């Protein structure tokens, strides 16, 4: 292996899935399409605490032009949006259901994602639930598991390397010369 950032920065190591599972649930083609084509993301387990991952990801996505829809049984408002108690209470269509809850709860959210006809079920980093994935996939939803939507957005939009991560994407561009 030649010189490079080393295995600690290898993006592929940031998963608990086997190689076969990564091919199925971390397909870069599916991820890239979801990031490009989606506009509305329901954030399940949304926290109003800006230090929590769900709030950080939601804020980032909102800044990048996505409509975020917070889901948390506590209700209220966050980031200027109404917090809904569950997915079935959301009055608009949802492209991605992004789950920030323990893996054991993902099955119920997969069923709700199917019920609202979401386009995708996305289980965040370290959230692995194959039953939830099968429920969603059997209903025709795209499934991403054990990946962070913010990191994937940055990866495919050329900004993740700013955080020292190996994106596995060559993004060097020839500098243009002004006249």
C-alpha cells in the first residue's frame, strides 16, 4: 500500500457492516441519488440540544437547502419547524426518514416510513437493524444503514475532507487562471 492518510482515516472503516451488507445498505449510487433528489428529511429522534448529533445534522441539512421535519414525542418547535410526535402526523410528503433512535426502535419507524410512503429509510451511524431494513426494502424504499447523512452529503459535495476524512473521491481541480 502506498503513502496516504492511513487506515485511521479510511472512510470504509467507519461501519459495523460486513462487505456484503455494505454493498446492500451503503451503495454510493443510491446514497448519491438520495442526496441529489431529496428535498424533505424527517429527523426521527430530533433533539433541541444543539450539541446532539440529530440537531447538528438537521441544522446542516437545513443550511444546505433541505426542509427538515423534526420528529419527537415531546413536540414543540426547533430550527423554526414544528416537531411532530411521529411520522404519521407529518402533513407533507417525506423523501428521507433519518433515524437517530436506538436500533431496537428502528422497526417501528420503518413501518411508519412505509405507511407515509417515504422514499427512503436512513439509519444513522451505528444504527443497525436488519428487520427494519427488510420492512422498508420490501415496500420499495431505498435503505441506507450505519451511515451519517451529513457526512455522506459532505463526501459527495466535496467538503468532508475539510474534517480530515478520506472520502475516496478524487476532487482535485486544476486552478483556473484569471486574465
